[in-house]
């Protein structure tokens, strides 16, 4: 019983440290263009909540669930799993994003500029913290689930994030499963209409994909 308690305490400390690190990173100013507004969260927003059915309808139409796998110097595998939920719209509708953030309870608003393309400025609402996804977004979308393909995307995204929360991505089997689930998730996206994979698009395999293929063949 004492060992179980100790294990639970260690997990809690690890989680607190992870959350603190994510917050410190989010609080830093990462803007490349200082003409853009600094990212901000619910502490800076004084807006009314929206009807949750309106919010999930908005997510159905404009929301995006994505998983990227990028290099990481300190991890044993050399790669980390980066989940991201986002909604991007024109900046003149930014108030809607602020009210969606308040309704869900977590995330940040980012200013985007597309001047070089001659486009109207955009705003993006984004949640990247696995703990914010687990504690705020998932309970909301479990109660008010997205429909059609967006509902399937959410289930795959949710499964991957919960695996990362449980540190399953650190094992070979867990990482390989995440890669498979990510492929399924990407097949539901817009870009999958033409190409089902990087190979189909004539692109080289990602380095971590080459590693998995090599291990499988051996």
C-alpha cells in the first residue's frame, strides 16, 4: 500500500513539474514578428460563455486535431509527440475565439499575419498542453461530441493524448501504436484526399518512420 502511495506521489510531482514547465514556456514571448499581439489566455479575457452546442458546431466546421512528431534532444528516443487542438479564423471574428476559450476553460489566442500572401490577418485559438486537453477539452467534447469525420478525428486524437499522459509513448510498442493512430487521424484530414501518405506524395519518409520500418523488417 505504501509503494502504491509513493508511486502516485511521484506521478503527481512529475505532473506538476510538467505543467509548470509548459506554463513557463507559454508565458515567454515567442513572437518572430513583434507587430503581432502577444498570445493571451483566459486571465486577460472578460467575455460571456457561449452555448456549448454552438461551440461544438464551430469545432465541427473550423476545428483541427493534429499530432506532430518532432526531434527532441533530451529524450532517449530522440523524438517527442506534440498534440495540438486549434481553431483558426479571420481576425475580425476574434471575439468568437475568446468566448470559445472561456467556454472550454483553457488555451491561448494567437495573432497571425499573412501580409506576404495579401491575406486578411487571422487569429488562432490553440491548446497544446496535454493536461489542459485532458482536464478541459476532453470533458467538454465527451459531453458535447463532434459529429461526422470530426468526431472520428477527436476519438483518435483523444486516445493518443491519453497515451502520452500515461507515458505509453516512451515504450516502443506505445510509440508505434501512436504512429499508427496518427496515420489514421491524418487520413481524415483535407490533405489525405490526394495523398494517403508521404510516400504517395513523393516525399521521403520521416526519420522516425524509417527507424520503425527498419525495426519491423529486422
